[in-house]
C-alpha cells in the first residue's frame, strides 16, 4: 500500500488465489458459470442457509433484495443513517422512501430498535439493518418488531461475514441477507457480492432479476440445457464473474482465521487505547461475536478530528471516517428534508468518529506504534 507506513486496510492474497484465477483464465470461461455455482454452494454451507446468489457487488445485492421483497413506489423502509450511502440508495432505486432511524448509543453504533419503532408508519414495508463494523445488531428485538408489524427484514451484512448473533451467522437471520466483497472487506474479490435467503418463494425472482429477466443463462445454453430464452420480467445485469468467484472461494476458506486475527488486534487496541484521555471505544462490552471489519474510536468534543487525522497522516498512519450521516448529504436533504438534529447520536458519531487501521496482516507492533503516536 504505497505511501503509508500503516494503511487503513490490507488484503490477505496469496498463491492459492493466483492459482485459482489462473485456472479460470485457462478455462476461457470468464462470465458467470461453474466456479460461481461452487462458490454459492460453499457460501450457503458456511452460513447454514438454503440459497445464495453471487452478484456484481453489494449494492446490487441490496437492490435485488428490496425489489424481490416487493418494495415499490410510496412504500417506506426504515434504515440507519450511519452507513454507506448504498444502503439507502437501494431503497430509492425501488421508488420507495428511506426513513432514517438513530443509533442505539455511543457505545453501540447499530440502529436502535426503539427508534425503529418510532419511525414505523402505515407505509412502512421493511426494515433494513446494517451490522456496523461487523458487530451484530439486536436481531432478537428487530425480528420481533418486524413480526408484530408484518415487515420484511433485510440484513446489510457487508461488514459482517462470519459475525454471529446468538450462534447464528449474520445475513442468515432476516428475510434476505446482502454481502459485499469490495476490496476492503473481510472477504475480498475486488468487486462482487452475495444475496442469501431461506425463503424458497424468492428463488426464481432473484435468479431472473439478477440476469435481465431471462429464463436461461449463457452457461445453461453452453452446457446444452437450453436453446433459447424468454424475458419474463424486468431484470438487471448484476451477475458476478468467474474470476471474482475463484478468489471468493479461497477467501471464504480463510475467513474464520482472518476474522480471529482481527479480533486479536481489536483486543490489543482495547488494552492500549482504552486508557487514553479524550478517546472512547464503542462496542467494548458487546456480547455477540463480531467480524471486526473496522475499528472505530470516538474523540472528545474538545479534540480536533482534522488535526488528529493530519498528525497520524504525518506519521504514515492512514485513517478514515465511518460514516458521514446519509440524511445530511445534499441529495438527501433536498429530497427528504430531514433537519439537522433529527438523529442526534448519529450526528455526534458523524462529527467525532475516526477509524483506525485494522486488517488480518497487522501485528501487535503496528498497534503499539499507532497508540504511541496517538498518546503523543
């Protein structure tokens, strides 16, 4: 990672990924086909879920999820504002309205079940949650709310492959789970994602919507299973490719081991950062099993975030912010008119959060160096 002594994230890629990609290249079948089928099968087994569909990215997974669950114009979906904008955009893609709920607390940056309840109206059709930083949401409370109000639940598990809530894998708890395999994620394919569900009634809809509404795929016709195809619904070009799936299969084997390395790094951070005045660490007492996608800290109000980030940059340490609240973005202000101050806890995080480096190839020495610089 050029220019940084310690980058924000880094990828565990090795010879096995190179070998599997080389096999795909030698096969000359690069678009979605047999390697993707194997990846999907392995992913379902890993999650303990019935069905998985590889897609071009996590946003595509979210879009299809909302679409197949029947989200349409004039519907409302309760979503967090403290997330990447794709979570809310996928609601807009369906012509529906994202309704933003606040986070639980400054210790738990996940969407608040209490605020979800406050935001439900007659138009609400679904709740879309995000397991922030790979820390599971309170899925027991959220699923209970959904059941009581006849709502669908979409899990944005982009941060959470391998995370568990009460022994169940994140992404396998709601009606549909959505994963991203972007280049900074716990499971990396560069671009790519996965859509998962236990609902048999959604299978055909997902399969058709992923590929232009077509009844058969190029791979089906290549195998001689079909001569032609029909288009039976409006669909999208959201297929994953064989190169991404080949990388994903190797990355899936490494996932639990790399998540464990991430958890050890977080433990080391917690030992060292917790005693520094002017800094607090969310999720320290979180009870469920995290995937530790990112390591967020909160700066006290009298600490300049820009100054803090710049000083770490001078020492070769890359940081980031997760996230600028969606409801304060210009586009969303114009469209939804949510006033500043509407989500006070989310807005506090938006002004005071800093994300420190976290990746499986890090060691204790890197953590020690970062904390020494922060202390100075």
